C-alpha cells in the first residue's frame, strides 16, 4: 500500500486535523471523484493510528442508495463520491467532511473545523519529521541511472515504496507515542482502573480539551485495555526506547503529590508530570555506590521539572534506522488448469522449494527461518498435511514465536482425526505442541467467566457507601494516592480512631479532597530564585507552614525531602534550619507570651549551639510528628543504603497532614500518629557495623506494586542486572546506575534459572517446562525451546571436544538435554534417576548434577560416574551446590540445616569437611566470589535473611551479615566487585554488597 498517499492529498496541518478527528471519534465522511482513493486514503489513515484501532462502523465506499447511513447517530467513518458533497452537507448535521481531491477538511455546519487539535508538542514533532520525507519517487531517484530491465525498475520502485512506508509508519507511531506517553503511569493493573482525573491534570492546559474528548472514546478504551493487559506492541517498545534518563530514575525524585513549582518569567508554572510522584515510581538505585546519596541523585536527575509527556524527536531520528534486508522467495510457476491434480502438485513443488530455502538459510538468521517455516506451514495446512504443518509451526518457537498462529494451530489440532492423533503421539515435538494447545484451551475455558471483568477498564470514582478494610485498601489504591498495603492499613487505623472500623463516604471524600486541595495549593506557591539556588537538583518543597515567629525571624517553615528551611517574610529569603540527618532532638515546648504559654517546636541540630524554635501554635503537634518521621526515615535510609525509606517517610508525613485536615477534632493528632511508622521501628531496624560497612545500596523492584514480590532469580551480564519476580516478570537494571531500563514478561510461570549463552541471548528456564530466549539487543522474548516436559531447573554452558559451544539444561524429573547453541537443536538427551534434579554444572569435562538426595558426577554420554550423599545422620536434602574448580572441591548446603558440607572432587567417598553457620536455620543459595564463598540463608533469630561469607582455606565464617527481612533466595556476582542478594516475599528487595 502507498502510505504516502494522504501526504500527497493533504497538507501536514490538515492531515493532523483529520487524525485528531479520528482520535476523537467524530462522524466523518470522505469525498473524492476517484473511488479507489476513498479506500486507499482511509486505510492509510487508520494505519497511521496503529496500535490504536478504529472501533466504530467503517464503510470506505458508500453507494448512492446507502446515503441514509450518514444519518446514523453513532460515530462512523464512511466514503462518498464528490458529487454528493453539497447534498450531504446540507441535509446532515455534526459531520466532519473531508475533501480528498481539494485536500481540505470542513464541517457540515461551517467551512472550517473548530475542534481540539492534537497536542502542540506532539504535532510539532510530527511536522518537523514529515517535512524531511521525500514522497515523490521521480525526484528522489532522479540522480540514479535509468534501468533498462522492466523487472529491475519494478523492484526499485517497490523497494523505494517499502522504505518510505517504514519511515511514515515510524513518524506516525512517534506521533501516537508522544500524544499518549505516560498513560501507563495512571493505570492500576491490580484493579484495572485508569485515573483519568490525574492524567488530565498533568497535561498542558491548552491540550486538556483534546484529551477530555479522546478519553471518552472507544478507541482509547481499547488502547487502555491493551496497556492493562501489558501488551508488548509497537507503542510499548517505542515508549520504552525513548524514555529519558530522568524518567527511568524517577524513584529518586517522585513524591506523593506534586512539589511546589517555581513560576516562569511569564507567570505560568511548568505543568507537573507524573514522574514527580512517589505513588507512581519505579525501582531505582544510585549510579555510583561509593558516591554520597545526594551527589548521586544530582548526578543523573538534572531535569526533574521537565515533563516527558511529549518529547520532541529530532527530525531525522527515525530515518536513520538501519535498513531491513529484503529477501525474495519466488513462487513456482502455476499451471493453467485448476484441476485437483495440478493444484496438489503445485503445493508439493512449493513445499519442496521452501525446504531448499530453509536448508540454504544460515541457522543464525532466525527471522528468515521463521518466515519460511510459517509459509511452509500454511501450504501444508491448505494441502491437508496437518502433521507436517504442526511440525513447521512448532519450529516457530525456536525462530520467532511472535508470529506463531495460535488460532490456526488450535483449528488444526481440533480437526485431526484419531489416526493422525496416534501418529502425532509418536513424534515428540508435535505431541508437546498438541499438549500445550490443549492446556491453553483449558485455561481459556476456565477464564471465560472472568473475561467481562478483565476486559473492562474502570475510571476512579469516590465511594458512595461505608468502606471496610478490604474495600478501603482497594479504593485508596485505585485513587493513586498510595499503593503500599502496609501504609494503607495504617491510614485506615488513623481514620477510624474512636469509632467503628469502617470509613464513611463523607470522610473519604473529605480526605481525598484535602489531599487534592493541598496539592493544588502547593502549585500556587512561587519560590524566589534566591531560594531555588540553595536547593539541590531534584529537591522540592512538599509542605509549607503558615507564617510564624521563629528564633531566626518571621516566615514560613518549608519541608523538602532533604531538609527544613525558613522562607522569611517581607523580602523573601532563605534560612537553613536543618538537614534531617543532622537533627539531635525534636520536641514540643512552651513559649511564654504575657500570661499564656504558647506551644512551640524546638529542634537541636548538630554543630549549632542554639536550638531552632518556632511558635507554630495549633500546627505544633503535627509538625512535631512529621519532622520526627522524616528524621527517623533519613537515619534508616542512610543506614540501610535504601532511598525508599526516605520516600516512604515523606509519604507518611504528608498523609499525617491530610488526616489532621480531614478529621478536625481533638483526636486528629493522635490519629495521625498512627502513621508514624519509622519513628516506632527505628531501634529494631538498627544494623550491626559489619553489615553497614559491607552494604552499599538496595533496590526495590516491587516499588510500583501493591505488595513486595519474591526475588526468584538474579543474573548479571556485562552492564545489566536481570531480576526475575513471580509470574514470569523480568526486570533489567543498568549496572552503571542500578536504574531500571526494561521490563519483560516471559511466560506466566515462575522462572528458576538464567544463562547468557552468547553476546545476544539470555536463556531462562521456567516452571512451565519452556526455555525462553531473550535478545539482549532488542530486549524481546520471541524464541522458545519446548523440548522439556517438566520444570526447567538448571542451565550450564561448556565447549565440546571440537571447541563448539554447547548448552546443558535439566528439568525436575531428571532429564538433561544437550543443545547446539547456534542451531538450537538438541544434540543428545539422557535421564538420571534421582529425586528432583535441581541444577547442572560443567567442570573438567564432567557434568555435576544436583538433586535433592544426591550430587551426581556424570560423563557427557549420560552415564553416572559417582554419587555424593549427605552424611548418614543428616536427613536434610541438598538446596544449593557449588564447585570450586581451583580447589577441586564440591560444596553443598541444605535448606533445613546450618551445616555446609565440603568434598574433595577426586575422592567424593571420603567423609566431608563441615562448616557450621551460626544462628542459621537453613541455606538456600550459594556462590563462589574471588577466594570466598557467599551463602544466602535464613536466620533463627528475629533477623530472617542472612548472608555468610566463608573462607574456603580455613573453613571459617568471615562475616555474618543481616541482609533482609526475609530469607535470602538468590545470589549473583557482578564482576567480583559486588555481590547482589535477593529476598523472599516479606522483603522483596535486592541488596548490593561490596566484595573485599
């Protein structure tokens, strides 16, 4: 299709008006004297909007006798001959009339169109990019020599059109991405809610009318449903690709409400982007672990007040994308007679030709192999060769699973007669494919009852009835104020102090209204330039007191995420009060005034002789609570090297403010004290000196989730940290800044192991028996290995005797597969007799396979050379095994024992050396790092998650580290400089440790 046709028919400005009307779902009619133009232009415009899809009636060519269709009250897109233009304009109302021949757009009530336009920033980016397009073939190719071969001319023309279509699709996709960037930040996936009010508030004032109309359309509702279903389409990929650094590291600067923003010289404030909210944050960490917290934050967040809602691309950014290689497959000559015999022979010839093309294609060109398999599968399908078709479609898993035709394969399986089913049972790959299709159909039937609820996208509404705890948690999460369940439970206790444990609709409305009002009031405050100069990059004011008398003068006390300062009255000035980490004492005292004693707040600060005192009057108790919470949060954040604690303390403080504002009673301050979390737990969260000296930083991958998720697998590749959470969710962090860069969905089951088999591939073994392959370049999972029949539990890499790279994978029932990495073909398979095979390791030409009951030394042929068992009195089972090749030792750990057992590789029959870990109830993971062995375990005492650093020379524990609030479930090493540990569901964090 010639996608540049609309660019030839309309000016760029008119084209944007047409696209705007389509997005707003107006009743639109296209007119032309050329019938073919109607369909071509309409189809091209709908392609411009992808991945958004038109949901309304669509009739590109309307006959004269069907003109009454234009009276339909619903939105539609139709096309008519130009001769009907005047009649349609005169007889109908509220129509948008698009004259393709003249390149104009008008309404049936006016010669112009006065409707909301596409947002300015997105439109400017589109215009600048579109101007760079060369849409005239002759002008673009006039400098090339003229070909004498007609076929060569046709090929050149098709190739030019293909490249132009790609450029146009990139520009149109950028327009859609720039228009709807950030929608994901206002979605609550757990409850399938879109907070449209918050989304609108973050748009530019001049663009809000456009968004108000678009948000009500079916096309946008369908788009939201895809976002809630985490659909990985072209929109998701481009949005992820074009995220700037400050957006990826937004957890460092976000807040539960927009900060006090400085006004520009024109008197208008910059609009608040969703990136400045704590409630919509991503896991992030410090870019340099040896750098102080504040310096690290400033090093990569330099534009926190700049909104990324519609970033302007460079005019030629998309045009410089590497050209795609086009391969041509010539179909066999089709014989003239259309008899059954000739058609059958033609299909056979095509299958043979595709087979030759497959054999001639190098194994590393997986995309081309996938296309050939897909074509051959189609031909085998129409020629009733069902088994051959299924075999071809099965091959798509190893080449490109994205083009796997699920519905076609289901139809093939359902239509198979019993005789073919029996034959399929004898072919393992087809048998596995049929089993997978049947399981998918069963899951689909089970989920049909929930489909209407899953398909719906709700908009947040204030409650109209009393809320019990469960309903209150859901309502607060839907509102977008807080997601963390623990914080919401404390908020519920605060709002229900002194009465029944339920929150009335009026009370919730008052709380929500005050939260939003104080948020809006914060936007009206103008901070002078002299104050902004004193504040660090990314620092913002979140709470401002009324004007009060203090020991440093009269003014307003300002609270930021890092400090307190006084904004003096009269000529605005800045007086530093204290950084939270420098506070020594916070208390409420009384200041005598005449015969009265006025309550005041007194702060003692390190390095200052005189305390700071402020007569906050009625606000004294509230400020006392908030400052103590911020102080405790800062101390815990510094000790645990975890900035999330400071963010959580800020959230608690602002919730205290809203609770006091909505209750307006004598118990308001007491109720707010229920939210003082860190002040209560500060002593319990104190870490030993050894831990604080070794701990460098923490990451929380579950920040955007309602509850922590367990860390299933940690894996480090050069420059990237791969983190597997439950349900197949994989997060990729940049190892230079420990900031989130990509999120991938790899199946729906728990992942159990990862392995980088080449510079571009990471294999991931899953509980659903599949090995998923992710490209480290595109960060897309489009290849799968489905040869296992049980949970894939281990992966290893080695070289064969010819120095060719091979990979080993094992599954829980004891099967070990040997893979040829370039071709992804199974070289060999064998099965070991054991109780749940858990891992496989390669060393010295042997395989070491660990199960619950033993560790087996296995020849590459699959025969077992020896078995290592735990000592007789030990009834525990193996949970982790490590090979120390240089020391020729095998180390084993148990999940319900504090003992580590060590065997000599050359003499596994000898009694093992034993290392006893103090205060340990069980070990769950173990890795060698330099000349040490790190063991992740669970503690017996109140500390649930522990790390032990063991000296393999002396078999002694060098350090005992208090790592997490739950058991340590995963370990990995980053170039032997850092060790990263992940914890279970009660903690869900990743700790980064310095290796000495």
